[in-house]
C-alpha cells in the first residue's frame, strides 16, 4: 500500500474509503469476539478509525511480507484491542477474514492479546504501558539502518496511567525520534470506571508537549481529521508526534456507546444481530478452512565473525563488570548490529568502554529500567543485538517487561551488576539477592554468572549469538584471572576448578563464592581433606547428568554456596537438575545469604552472612 501524500488534503473518495474500512474493522471485531465468547469489542470500536487510517492510508505495508524491515511498523500497545489489529491484517490481505472467527481458540495463532506468532506483530502486548517503549526501540533501529520507515504506536488512555508510558515519552522526545507517531485512543472509560482524566484532552496534550512531542487533539471518529493528522505527523521533523484522539468506547452502536461495564464483554449471539443493525453493516464470513497463518520463524541474532580473544595477564585482578565493557568493545568490532543501552550506570557496568569506541551504537536509557528493557525488545525485533545494563537489583523494577520479552520470543541480553552482599558499603538497597531466581523463572532464559574476566568476556560473546533472554550476573569486587584466553564456555556447562582422586565432597560456587570455595579448598587441603570445586558459570540451563557424575566421584556429598538468597538460587537449581536425572546427594549443605544484610566491607559481609571460606570449610566437615 502506498504512503499518503503529505502535501494535499485527502480526497473525499479517500475519506469515504477509509470510513468503510473502519466500519468493517468494527464489525469484524464484534463478530470475532462473539464467536470467541470473550474479548473486548468496544475497545476495538473506539479505535477503528485510527487503525483504518494508519493501515490503509498512512503506512507503507506489504501484506506478503508484513514484518519487512523496509515497511512501517504498527505496535498495538493496548493489546486487549487485538481483534481490531487482526481485522486490519485480514483486510490488508495477510490472512482471510474467515481466520478472524478462530479468535482465542486453542489452535489459532490469533490469541487474546497479540504475540509475534501473528504476521505483522513485532512484540507481545497486553501488559499495558509497554508499546511506546517497543516502538522507540524499533524507531532507533530504523534510524541506525538509515531506513525511511515510520513506527505507529496505538495506546489507550487507561494505560497512560502507567509510568512506563512517560519513561518512553521522555526517551523518544530526548532522542528526537521523529519517525515515531503515537496514536492515543482516549475513550474515557477504563475497565472498572472512567479513566483518570476522562475526556480532558488538554491534559494529555500538555503532557506530551512537555516531553518534546508535536501533539494535537482531534476527533478520533472524524476520518478526515484522522487522515490530516497522520499527514501532519509525517511532515513533522525533529520531534515525535502524538495524535490525541477523543473517542467513544463502543462507537457506532448507540445502545453501548460510552456506557460503562462493557469492557471485556462481547455481544452475545443473541445480541449481535441487533448491534450489527445499529452499526449498519453485516458481513458474511465463510467457515474457516483451518489453515494456520502463524509465523514459522522468528528473528534470531545475526551471525558475526569471531572477535579477538580477551587478553589478560595471569594473576591480574579484574572485576567481571569491567570485563563486560571490554567484551562489548570486542564484539562491536565484528558485529555492526550490536547496540548497547545503560540505565545511567555506564561508568559502573563499564558499558562506557563500548560507548567510547562506538558512540553511534550506544544509547543512554537513564534511570528508567522498564523503558530500557522494552526498547531492547523493539531493537531486537528490527534485527539488532541489544545489550541492556543496570544494577542487578533494579532489574526487579522491569521484571514484567522481561516476562513480556520472553512472550515476544525476543532476543535480548541483560547485564546486572553489583550483585549480592559482596558489593559492600552501599547496603541492602543496592544488593541483588533475588535476581538468579527471577531470571531462572523466565521462559527461554539463560543465566550466566562469571567468576573472572575471561569467563565474563566469553559469556558475553555467547549471549550475542544465543536466541532468547540472556542474563549476565556481574560482581563489583575485582577477582583474579582463572582462565586462559582460549578457554571455551559451552552452554550448558561448568568448569572443574580443583579436583583430585581423593576428593571428599563437591563444592559448587560462582562469582565471588567460587573464589571463597578455592580458599576453603586450600584450608581443607592443609588439614588433609581434598574437595572438588566447580565453577557453575552457567546457572541455567544445567547439565544435571554431568553434575551428577562429579557428585558421584566425591561420595555423593555436596555443598553449594552463593551470594544470593537461598530461595530460587544456585542451590535449588542444582538440586532440581540432579533430581531430574534421578540423582540424590547422600549429604548436602546449601549455603546462601542467611540474613538481611547491611553496610560493611565486602569481606566482612561475605563472612557475616554465611558464604565465606570458613563457612564452606565447616559445611564440608559437617557432611564428610
């Protein structure tokens, strides 16, 4: 479909054509939700003119290649209005209208909220407030690729109570993303009651203008006004645009229009004919033949040549968080798709090393972790390899965004630094003690926990190639180099850092606790007891069979030690992996942070909270 001219007003015939399309989108949404017996038809009806104008007038869109990087993108942030998006895709020719009648069925790709299984969808939405951030990532990727493409994001007024909307708005305004247009469906009704500002359109206009948007208020059911606003948005340079549309929920059917308590309520089969008579259109849709139109492949990280090997002198002490920055720089030399973004901690996570080398591929995310993660989803959907970093504890703010990234089948890489009590004096508000559990619970995730600079660099390289959600847990203190630059770190996998034929127990650690385990091994050796020490650099996925073999070689005695709460961490991960392959330790001790920490020196805290070398040695004695 051709993009509209930005110089001439739309013709009368064009306006009438889009009116007809909008009417069809409303009716098809009503029919599909009635067939499903659930859904949100009235939320679709308020947005029908906005969607029709965008899809059939403004967008560059190829129905044969709906996710083409050369086409414009559409993000439905108010994901519960999925039927109107699906109807637009059907009207465009992506799949037949008959497929709409499979909405929400078990075997249908047309789920209750959009996911990238649907052609033309880049990210899962439905957890409200995330679409503008995804759109910002898509817009940045298009800018990096020097593509003349535009991103349209449809948001609802209810979700504009979400703080992430404003994180994304200030981000888009700051970076002057003039290739993104926000469409706000302001229908004044939420799920349970009227929205916060209802139809006070000036509030929304002032807020978006304050964030640097070119904002205008229109009647969202006046098709000529919608098309003219879309034209003005395209003509705007140097600023993102916000088209703030005053709409009516249930528009077109007077018996429900603007009435409360119709959110998420489809017309019954008995009510539908009367509603269609009110709206003035009936569409005959043939039975669906059952053919799936789900996407058979989703974007994977692009391949790239092997980067230069990390090179650290033996015995040098380097923090794994610093090695992360050096790894990004190495990868940037061979992977032009890599983009890094930091939550205003680039001088602590050391992503500033990458920024210094490749400033055009680095973005400051500021202290807005939710936007940081969702923008990464947009970048990945456009073929980029995003690396997103902040203090590990602050990723808990963006956990829902990570969860939705997994539902999006996205390929994003997160680095959480300053984990555990070993950060020291900053105290418990800065100590990530939940993050391993968080990321282990995410579908498609991998959790990496390096213990030296070489493993940190190599695991960062692994992440750049691996699809899915990748998490790198880095530490604040400097640690000695353990591995040569040629060492490989397969996934799943672990390293045996110390072993002998006389080992009496297997001790598993990672990060700081691996070094404590090595100290304990030296202490015990001096007392005549040998132990096997394993570096569990890959916490998820785990090779339970291989771990079981190491455990068997040491009499079934196991100690795990971690700078993390006991719930959901390394100890529970190891026991679960062993159980799944039918291995049960003869005796075991799980050492983890055993109380609410406070400020202190790292070594004081590691000892005081039960994860130092002396605690490990004592645990070995208790089970030997």
